[in-house]
């Protein structure tokens, strides 16, 4: 007599539930995911990833008949080590016997939503923890927070100006313009001005209206004189809803091209799902989800953050 938990049934059920989980996860990625917008997402087989900056070279001297070899200095090392995440749910045997597929689908969908939510809540920490030197996955040789007013250099160059990407002013058109100018004065490890393109404006939902007013008003922003608003068309606004869960006043500007270069997300093991029957003791179906990831930054010059008190 055939049993409902035959190997063929197990394989069909496992395939069905995995498809449900993958579909739920993919739909959320398409509609809600911030990780692909912000991070350089990569995968691989290493236990950890290690990055080391090197300084830029000095200006090219006039040629005097023999090449002059320029000094290049080592930068700071960053190491990112992904962590494991896993959870499971159990189905009582009666849900399978009674053909309660909607129950199975709903619970597997909920587990996929939880996995997606966990990753996204983790990713937003790059901003909410930008003013702290405590890191979840990375070890930074520089040892300073992502947004800091006293970044360092190994080259011996002065760091009195151009090494500060931390502000405290509340968001308005004046503070945004001041932030843009300050970010355009960032200097590299040997103290030379760098080429930046700060084009992205990242705000919590509570500041979305203010942000859209600043970048969308044609003339007369905050005044009746009708002067042209120079911020219009200059910025891409990213409303990051999860920022509100930590602070609704802090805001950020980013160089989107540099952000994709220096902000790393390591998908060491993408989402994996599996199911297993435990007939003898509980007659239950156990379903699990597993993933392994980590993130970090290899340079601070892509971001300017404002910790508003």
C-alpha cells in the first residue's frame, strides 16, 4: 500500500515548497530590495574577503631626460567575513494528510519574507551605524566610523582638510549645498583633491517631502523672489524607509558610482531551502531556510552623512 510520504511524494513536495519560497523572495527583491541599488553585490567561495587600498600617485613632473619614479603608499586594509543565518518551521502531519496546501504555502511564504526582511534590516546598518566604529562583519585597519571628521592617511599627508565626511546640520537647501561643496573637496591619501560626482540624496521617509521639494521646485524655493533653484535635476532621491526605524532626522549624500565601487555586499551562500519528514517521532514536516552574507566598505569617500541632534 502506497504511503503519502513515499519518496516520490517527498520530492514533489520539496520542489513545490522551494518554488513557493523562491517566488516569494524574488517578488520582494523586485519590488522592495535596496541592496542591489546600493551595494556592489558579489559571491564567491572564500571564508572572508580582504581589500587593501593604495594611494594615488603625485603629480607628473617635467621630464628632465630621465624618468622620475613616483612613490605609492599603502592604504588601509578591510576584511569582511560573512556570517550564517538559518531558521525553520514545522508542519503537523494533518496539514499534509488533509491536503492543506494553502497552509504550507503561506508558512513557507512567511519564512521567505522573514529571510528577505532580515537581509534588508541588516543592509540599512551601513547608514544607521555610519557614525559608529563597531562593525558586524568587517575589520577596519583605520578603525574609524564610516562618517567621521578625522579620517586618517598612511602617507604622511596633512589631514586637516578634505578628510571629514561627517556633518550635524538639519536638512534644508542651504545645508544640502554646503554638503555638496564639502564632498567635492574630499582629498585622497596623499592629500590631493579627488574627482567626485555626488549625485544621490538618501533620506528616511520622514524627510521625503523635504527632499522632493528641494530637488523638484523650479523657482522660489522657500522664498517669493522666484530665483532659480539650482538643486533641481541635480540629485537622484532614494527614500530609504528603514532609516526611520532608527532615526528620522539623519540624511546622506552619495557619489553613486563610487558607492558601487566601495560598498561591498558578499552573498557567500544565497538563500537555500530544504524540507524533511520526521515520521517516526512526530510525523511532522520540517522546512528550513539558510543563507550566509556579510557587508562592509573599503573606502569612505563615497558618502557624507549628517547626524542631526
